[in-house]
C-alpha cells in the first residue's frame, strides 16, 4: 500500500505533466516558436497524420531507448517510469490543445504575452515534476546518462542535445515545408527563460518539497562548532598585490599552518578532479551573466551540479574542517564568507596600485608573456564575479573585511607585520 507522501508525489507528478502540456500548447498558440524540445514533434505534426502529442510520445520513446543504449547494464529499470509518464504527457498535450483551441492571439503584443505565459507555465510544470523526485524528463535523462558514461559536464551535454533538437527542427522544416516553422524568437525566449524560472520556483516555493516530504534542509555549521578558540586569518587579494606572500609570512611568524595551493590538492582528493582542472576553474568566473545562463541547464535536474559549484561546496567543507581543528591562514576562495559565523575569524583584503602589481607579477613570478594592466583588470573582474555569484557581496567592499591594506605602501614584510600587530588587538 502506498504511503501518504508517495501518493502525494504521484498526484503532483501527474499534475505537473498536465501543466507542462498546457505550457507546450500555449507556446504553439502564441505562434512565436516553441521550446527546443518541442521543435521536432511540432514540425512533423504539420507534415504527418499524427498529433503533436503522439509525436512527442514517439520522440520521448527514442530518448528512453537511447538512455538504455548508452547506459547498457548500468541502466536502472526504475527509470522505466518515464514510459507511462511520456504517454500521459503526450495525450495531455492533445487534451490541452483541444481545451484552448479557441485561443488565437491576433496582435504581436498578445502573442508575446502568451509566449511568456507559456514559459511560466512550462517551467512550473517541470518544477513540480522535479520536486517529486520520481524520474527525469527523458531528454534530461539522456543527458545525465551521457554525462555519467562518458564523463562529460552535464550542462554541456544538455546544451548539445537541446541544440541538436533545434537543428533537426530547422532542417526538417525547410526539407518538408520549404519554410521555417516552430522556431522563432519565442524559442530563444523559452531557452533562456524556462531554466531561470525553474530556479526561481525552487527558491521561492520550498513548501512544495516540504509538503511532498522530499525536502532536504541545507547543512549549516552549528554555533557551537563555529565558536572556535583558534584564530583564523583569511586573506582576499588582488592578483599581484602579494597576498599569498603576506599570508605565508604571517603563518610563519605565528607558527600556524598556511593554506593556498594546498587547498587545490585537498580538493582534488575529495572530488576526483585533477589539480590542473581545479587550478584553472576555481576562484573566478569570466562572466556572471554567461555563467547564470549556463547554470540554468542544471535547473532541469535536481541531482546534478555545475563543476564550479561542486568545487565551491567541497572547498567550503574543507575550509570549515581545517578551521575546526586549528588556527591557520587561508588565502582566497571566499573564506571570509564561508567562515562568516566564526567570531574568531579575522578578514583581510590586500590591494596595491597597478605599477606595484605588474612589477610583482613580471619580476617575482616571471609571468610569460609579461602581465599588462588589462590582464590585471581581467583577473580582478573574474574574482569579483566569482565572489558576487557565491556570496552576493562585492569583493572589494571594505565592510566585508576587518582590515584593507595597500601593500604597495609597505611591501610584503611590513604589511605582514602590521597585520600581526592588529591581530593582537583583535584577539583581545
């Protein structure tokens, strides 16, 4: 006999299928282009004696068969729950197409309104499906299968599969209809908006998971654990300001451990990523906007995270574990934010003028090719984007630190000594 929570999940799953189908039907009626996953069945519904819903079922059956082919003996037969779900989804599309058959927006403004409504409804339906934690959407399940089998990033695989649906839709449209159908500006809007809306619903509608019994509260550090007796110094720094060198000097003078590059090795051991991969991908984001768009692909599945998020989460745990054991100095990695609840954490920001930084990078670090102002500005931007994404704070905001210090006024040795002197007052 099914327990109450499972009954709720099944009911919400079916409701989510219907809402998703309504979103697909609204996008068809808006006539500004359908979502990437619906491109192919929509085009063929205009050329074959089969309905949009029936063709959607057939396409999803192909995705399910592809999952089996990719995973082979690793295929989990419980995922066959996708089979009845796609049949329900397909016929729900035909039902909702009938229910809104009279909808026929005549102006572009009306079309745009219904296009946005379609995205909102589709995203809400997917959100409900995800929170039941019963199965994946078939195309997303295929992306997960390829990602796990061939060790590829899920986000990149999903983008490739979505793009292939659009490409097949375009080719099929021109081949069989001699014109472009189903793929317009609305398709782009759907690609950009649906994932963002799923994330929004997941953030704002936590009560849905709580009601379904699938909610897992995020782990937080207890106040007792955070109230450490050991002093922890975090150093955030501009590239070339000497933050690493200053942190190392402080650690040596105080006789406590120092962590910077050492965290890369620890993270590699925890994640299985190579040290080279971690060094190339940690602590910076080239573009906050582009990363947000890329990250939206992960909104379609609840058990996959972007590699950058995995690195941040693992490093956060490592940093907390290190600081729970002993006093130390930690450079970078948003440690001041990760340890924000630790009353014995002393946060420092090291900066310097461009000339000092270029000299440090080019003469001490032997940068090849020589570092330019543009290189320093790009490094600062990437670190600021990283900090903003994971902490929602401005990296250079002095209120995030106990001390901000211009290393070009003192040099590394004197800067380290000044910070140690300030630490004495902080410790008391």
